[in-house]
C-alpha cells in the first residue's frame, strides 16, 4: 500500500504550517507583552510626575 509522493509533500506542508503558526503566535505574544510593559512604565512615570506636581502645588498654596 504505497501512497503517491505528493501526499507526503502535502502532509509535510501541513506540519510545517502548524509549526510556523505556533511559532508566530509565540513571537507575537512576546512582542505584545514587551509593548504592554513599555506602555505601563510610561503610564507609571506620568502618574509619578502628576503626583509630584500636585504635591508641589499644595506646598505652594500652603506656604
């Protein structure tokens, strides 16, 4: 029971496609996590500046 060679190529193509899909999803997830962390750091920095600004404003009003 021999199968034509093109069936083996099709099977190999399907396996390769599945592998690349998983690899691409993993890479995309890592890139997205890096972007989220970067945006989070920017947000935290902005909030710290705002907090400092409010603190300075209250000190000036109290003095």
